[in-house]
C-alpha cells in the first residue's frame, strides 16, 4: 500500500501523468456508477429523475472512495474543508435570490418565448412525467450539482492541485482540466 501511495505521489508531480490519471479516474467513476445504477434498476421501473439520482449517488460514493484511497484516508486536500467563517444569512439570501431569479428567467424564456416559437407537448409549465418544479430543483439543480462538483472539483481538480501554479489565460491547469471534463461529461 505504501508503494502505491508513492506511485500516486510520483504521478501527481508529473503534469502529463497527472492530467491523464485524473481524466481516467473521472471516466472510471462515471462508468462504474453507470454500471452499478444499471444493476440496481434492472428489476425495477424508475422514472428519469429517480434513475439519475441513483446514478449520481453511485458517482458521489465512488468519487469519495477514490479520493480516500488516493489521499490515504483523508478528504482534506480534495476540497473537503470546514470553512473558517460562514455568514449563513448572506448565503441564504444570495441563494434564494439566485433561485428566484432563475425561476423567473426560466419561466420568461421557456414558457413565454421558446414555447411560442417551438410548440411542443411540454410547452407551458408542465414537465415530463408530471414532475414538479420542486422535484426538478432537488434532483437536477441541487443533488446533481453536489455529486458532479465532488467528482470534477473534488477528484479531478484535487488530483491536479500540485500544478495550480501552471496557468493558461489566468486560470490554473486544474481548473481548466476539471472544467473541460465537466463540459465533456455533459
């Protein structure tokens, strides 16, 4: 196990090796999560949101296990740190404002403009499978965001943190690689 730790540390110090392994780890996590999700849902009938939530749960769990393995049982160097001081009221007000603004803009753009330009069976305020706005917010905006952030910023970007001084267009290589990986993942 100690030799494995030394090998991981050696790979992390080499930029090309670190980028390659970080991307491979991300791909392995996604493939493994998809495989486990398929096993779980094989005998059941779930809607899209439930299947996606199960997939994201496996993605989250596998990402954390990989981080624990490659970081000797610690999550600290991979973005899991308790903040020194949080202004909870400020965070709550900003979050509420963003959510409210997003809903208003979404409603104007999609139900007002696009539904008139491109009529479909989902025009207006109905959703596929009759899902509510709350279910969409919980499963897509919140749950998916948390799981994807842990994979891309936690695992992929954290693995590359030794190279955060290397910059391109004022952004570090870990940010570029995790951002590109995040975009390609979608």
